C-alpha cells in the first residue's frame, strides 16, 4: 500500500518529500461519514484552504516554500481556530517573500533582490537580518558544513540536473558541472564576504556571490508559525511543512503525537520492494514525545545519474560536490527547534564519526542515520527514549 501524501490526520503527518509520515494517518485512509470533514467555503486570501472535521481545523497551502504546508489545530472553537490558521498563513507568506531566491516582490527586499545585485547595500527586514545572522553563526558551529553562501555551487549543480531530460535513467547523457566551473563558483562562497550590519539592518555581498537559505528558512518558518499559534491560544496542533514536522501539546486522545519516519529506500524506489507494500515496511522509525520537531535530510529524492553514479542536491561546501555516501539522517529535537533544518543538513554532510560526536554533544537533539542500501543504521544514545512500538 502506498499512502497518499495529501491525506493526513496531522497527528503525525504524511510526507510531501517523503521524509516524514503518519501512523495516525492510517485512520485517514478509512471511509468517513459524509459529514466527518466539511469544507468551510473559506479561502484565506485565496492562498490556502481551511477545512474542519470533528475536533479539528486544518489549513493547507501549496503556494509557499516550494512544498505543501498543512497545519492542524485540535480542540479549539471553529472561529477561533480559523482565525489562528489564517494568521498562520500570513506568517508563512511573509517569510516566504523574505527568503525566496526564485522571485522578487514589489513590497519587500528579499534574497532574490540581494542575489540580483550583490554588491549593492540592501536595507532588509529585521527578520531577514536575524535569519542571515543565524546562517553566519551556524557556519562556524558546523565547521563549514553549513554555508548560506553556497549559492554559486548549488546553481552549477541545479543547472546540470535541470538540463537532464531523464535524470534517473541509465545512459541518459546527463553531465556534472566541469571542474573549472566548480572551482570558479567556490571562489564566491566565503561566508566572511557577507557584510551584514545588524544594527543598520543592511547586507551587502561581494561580486559573484549569492545566498541560499534553503537549509534554514523552512525550519525557521515552522517555528515562527508555532509561536504565532501559541500566542493565539492554540493548545494542541501539528505543523507539516513539506516533511518538517513540529507538534505542540498532546493529541486529543490524551497521548503524545507520533511521527513515523519513512524508509528512504521505499520512497526512492517508488515502493517497489515487497516490504514496502506493508505499512510497517514503509517506515523505519516511529517517534513519540511532547513538543518535538522531526526533520530528515537525504540523497534519495532530488538526484540524477551520470554514468553509474548518482548526484543529489545537498552540496558539501567544503568539496563542491554532493556527499558520496549515506542515505539520510533524521533529527528529533525538544528545544532549539528553529535550527532543525540546519542540523539535519549539517549532520548529513559531516563524516559519520564527526556527525555522531556533534549530535551527542547537543542535549536537545537525538538523531538516526540510515547508512546504506542494506538498511544499516546508527543512532545517538538517547534516541530510544522517543521510539515506540506500534504492536
């Protein structure tokens, strides 16, 4: 059985990119009474759909951060929940406009604006200042494995991947960037060349540079939405931002929310393996706890083949190439949630022993690495505290 990623109970949340999924979502595959969940005929600014079911209200939008975002609020009066969800959509929209490197907007100076004119002094929103500053800080903490200035390298790989007509087929004629192109791009990824003036609210780059906030912006957005919902009085909810799972409070049944982490090889091979035909076989971890964030990074979705090798989208700034080994890493965080994207990316790119040492040093984080095509895994020592058995 292949679960529909757009049908989710939001107690766990099904995947958009296949990194997170829902055990509770199994219930959503069952037939429901006609009045179990009705559309409210209410679109928030035409950008999102709000629906209500028994005991919950849910917002879904497909317009932001390149993915589907769903937020389910439990046990709140309908009008109050709807208002909170509409306000959440405003937060998502605002942060999308600031962080986008694909499009400019008339009312804001965003990442695309900066990248189009890197040597100009740009006056930017305080939230974008804080986001860029966090990226700069994490470059040092991650020992260079996380770099928001990696844009020129990412663009070289993205260009070749997008030009590939049949990216996953053998003998497809696809190419990787030339060594000369990568060396030239690497000349423009020095984090110290980002001139950020926090007090003045300005940023300027050196010629040839471009920012890429893809490894931090979505987690940042999810946490900002979380804070807005809490401020609005919401007691229990789950945010699924394209596989970034953030939950707050407890399930209405009085238990912890549960998140199922999808087996990356099932997703990569389109659930062709016999074990991937069962619900249990589709997931390799079931995680339960209070107020957690669960995020995965891996090489099994956005990749392409060149000859007999695969090249994925997560570029190591220290080498200029995608990491050649490993499949995925999933992080479970009970604090510092805003940096979950950063840490999943960092721990995926780091050599295994270095990554495990870093993860063990962070008291608010546990992690599991899916190592190879045989399904071998390693975890931090504290991960078992969050594991559950569904039997």
